[in-house]
């Protein structure tokens, strides 16, 4: 009887450890995808981020909704200053990763409007395709004006 209890504890701890490892891998993947996208946008690597944006991409910003082509146009015209990304929360189901986080941008303007520099929530959805991980959707909850 004494051996059954430690064996059961071992099984439970093993399951918990494996679950935690997978959760960490999803967090690392989601955070990595998002950080790389921000870096590509800030450094003007247009060809890099265009390859990552899905054909059916959608975004929503304080000024409305956009499709892929409209968002690429916005990104090309975006003047992204220094930024800080924090408080990542990532979930994954199969080939879909949802990433929520806070973004604080020192100077960010969209359509000539300076956006707030307080940390604001963002959300991205990534899907794994034959082309690799692609940005499927994005919500930017930052608002214009200070």
C-alpha cells in the first residue's frame, strides 16, 4: 500500500510538469512571434512582415477595421518609436495561438495622429500554415490623443 501512494503522486506530478512545460512552450512561441513582428515593423523590414500576414488577416484599431492590404499600408506609414511589451498571456489550441499583452509606445502615430503612450492592451491571433506561422488577426486598443 505504501508504494501505491508514491506512485500515484509521481504520476500526478509528471502530468503537472508536462502540462507546465507545454504551457511554457506556447507562451514562448506566442511571445516570440509577437516580439519578432514588432521588431520587423519598427526596423522597416516590410518584406519580412508581409510574408507573415495571412491573406485573410483582419485588424481592428480605434479608428476602424482593416483587411490585409489596408493594414500593410498602415504599417508602412507607421512611425514606431521605442516600445515596451509586457504581461504576455498566451493560449494555444492545435495550430492557433492567441497572444494578449500590454504595449507601451513612446511615440506612435497612425494616420498622422499621435497615440497615447500609456500601456494598452493588444491581441494577436497566429495560425500555423504551410507557409509557417502567420498573423491572422490583431486588435490594437490604443487611442489617439494624449
